[in-house]
């Protein structure tokens, strides 16, 4: 058999047939494996998924505790989140081509070992500036590890069921947030976050060890970099960083009270415009803007961002409501256990039901499930406790992982229709829709909650009657006591408004997809009529 069609690795473990070739350079070959090795790939994929996402989840759910441990303000801690998102969203501009040119192992080592060194340095010399650098490296690592999770799981499934690898690969990192919530805060903050750094270091070392023990098959390498790629990345990264900072800090500093936020946003838009201008003029662009600007891709990105925005209700709205009720993280472990199992259930259900023709319908179902969960949350009160939220939060968690796999597969389908050269464009756009969608969702919902809380506070004060016995009793107890009760009830009412807004967004998303399905069927019917034998005879 010709050498191009059949090749052998240096350790003679794999022999590759033509159908086992990767779909594009930089991806591993896909031979059949014994059960033991498949199990190894699954374990490595799980470890890599946690290495990619758990440390950032721990930071994002413990910002206030981290601020105290690091001796900085809560606003300053949000720099860690902004830097992580910016580097994570920008990484695929570089990493996909790097794997094409150098292969998977060198790229993996280039991601893991600088991160391991930085985390080790944080253990020895903890500082806020070093934490920011480590978060930047963590963002790059997460983007690379996410691809490696897909590659490892693809070795497990036969070709016919290989799309399921993508469903599980994007579902696994989603589990990091409820897992992070289940970890006891007081243990994480021992000796100034030493426990957090040990978790980060342990996961990174385990990922490195797993990748070396259960190696991926080799890849085909091709020259891929262009000098203009560096210019695009040099403009795109600071643009993403500035946008992430604005979206992260806007709700803390308030949008109209901090002039430099407007300046940062203006500079970010300018840099994005320069990226667009350069990529539009290139003959071999990183970002295919004409394709990105097509109706199908814009619709895909809009739906992915809307659903990601809606899911912010779980991370912001529900937790905010319970915090107003006086609960702390340790009292929420039962709720997050329910969320964790619901996410696992959503991933499994998506994998079982997934078929290409069903993808739009699955996304509609996911949107309606999210809408139902948010609708149930909109009837909360100051007496609401976690057990009353088990059903609604389970629905939101199930809907989130039920949605993400079909959405990603839909995008991959569009890439395959155009050619392999569009994978960088799609990866960047999907990463943007999820990263920026998450930040924008939290920014929108938190800002809306603040505005509504102020409105409810004014309304409650305007309806207070001095002759009301309840009001008189509160006044006798002290004006401060009355103000605290009004503030609490106003905030609860505002969180209910947030849940209703999310419900409306999710319902509109479902109707929009249904409308697109109707338009496609109408267009297909017209095309069928136009090409039918009777129509041709009449012509």
C-alpha cells in the first residue's frame, strides 16, 4: 500500500489506513483502539477538561473571598476574570495553526509548562500581578486543552458516532462551575489561596502525565503561519482585553460614572475595526469576514450568545437572590449537587438524541427548558431557600448542556460546507459567543437588577403609610430596620424581574429558531416546485 495511504508511528503501536486519516492537519489520526486504551483516553479527557476549566471556575465563584485573601478590592479581582476571558477567546487565532505546523505534543508542552511554572511561582511568591499573568496563561491553556479533550474523546468513538465526542467534550468543562461551588470556601483560602494553587498545579501535572501515558496518534504537519497573523493577534488580543474589562467592571464601577470605561470601549472598537480591515484585505486571512458575515453564521452566533446570556441567570440571578436571603456558599451545596447532576443529564440526553436534522429542534427545546426554569424562578420571595429552587435550577442546568453540543455541531457543519480553512474563523466566533456572551449576560442582568432594585425601592417608599400598623412597628424598631427590610424586598423583586427577562429572551430565541425553520422549509418547497418535472414542462 502507498506510503501516503498507510503509515506507521515510531513506536510501531499504530498502523493507519486511509479512512483513519484526520480531517485536517494538526488533528490526530483515528485508528481503532483496544478497550483499555479507550478507557485511558476518557480518563485523560476528564482530567484535561478540569485542568482547562476548574481553576477559573473557582476564581469566578469566589471573587469576594479571593479579594480578602489577596488584600485587594472585589473590583480589582475582576481583572483576573477579564484577563482569562480575553486570552481564552484570542487563543485559537494562534493555537489551531500552531498544531498544524508543529503537531500536538509540542503545542501542549508550550501551553502546560509555562502555566505550571507560573502556578508554582504563585505558591512560593504570591502576588496579585503574578496572579494576573497566571490567569492569562490559564486562558491560553484552557483553549488548547478544550481541543485536546475533543481529540481524546474522538479516539473512543467509531467514525459514525464521532460527533458525540464533541457533545461530551463541550459538556465536561460546563461541570466545573457546580464542582467549584461544592468546594468549601474556608479550605480554598487556607494560607492565602494555597489550596487553589495546589489544585491548579495538581490538575496541570496530571494532564501532562496523562497525555504522556496515553498518547494521541500523530498528526500531519503543514506550514501554516503567515507574517500578518502576528499583526492580527497583536491587535485582537488587546481589543478583547479592553472589551472584557469593560464588561466585567462596568457593573461595579457603573457605566456612566467611570469615564475611562468609555475610552476603553472606544479603543477596543477601533482595534477590532483594524483587525477587520486587515483580515478583509488579506488573500489568506485568519478570519474569513465574508463567511462570518453570512446570514447563517450571524444567526448561529446570535442564538449561541442569546442562550449563553440567558444562562447567566443561574450564575448571577439565583445566587444573588439567595445571598440577599442571607445564605452562604456552604448552605448551597445541595443545590449545586442538583445542578451538577442535571448538567450531566443534559449532556447525556443531547448525545442520545443528537442527529443532524434534529439540531434546530434540540436548540428550541433547550431554549424552552431554560425559559421554564427562569419562569419558575420569577416567583421567589425573601423566604425562598435552595430546596424551592431545585426544580428550576435543574431545568436551567439541563438546558445549558443540552444546548451547547448541538449548537457547536451546527457550526462545525457550516465549516465543513465551506472547507477546512474556515476552522479558525469558526473557533474564534464560537469562543467569542460563549466568552463575551457570558460576560455580557452577567453585565446586562446585574445592571438590570440594580436599576430595577432602585425602582422598586422608590415605589415601596412611596406606598408607605404612616397609619399602617406594620410600618409603625418597623419605625419603632428603628429607621435602619425599615430601610433594611425595604432594601431586601426591593432586591428580591428585582431578581424576579431578572428571571422574567431571561424567560422572555429564551422564549424569543425559541420562536426565532422556529421562524428560521419555517423559512427554510418554505425555500425548500419553492425550490422543489421549481425543479419538478411539471414546472420544467410548463417552462
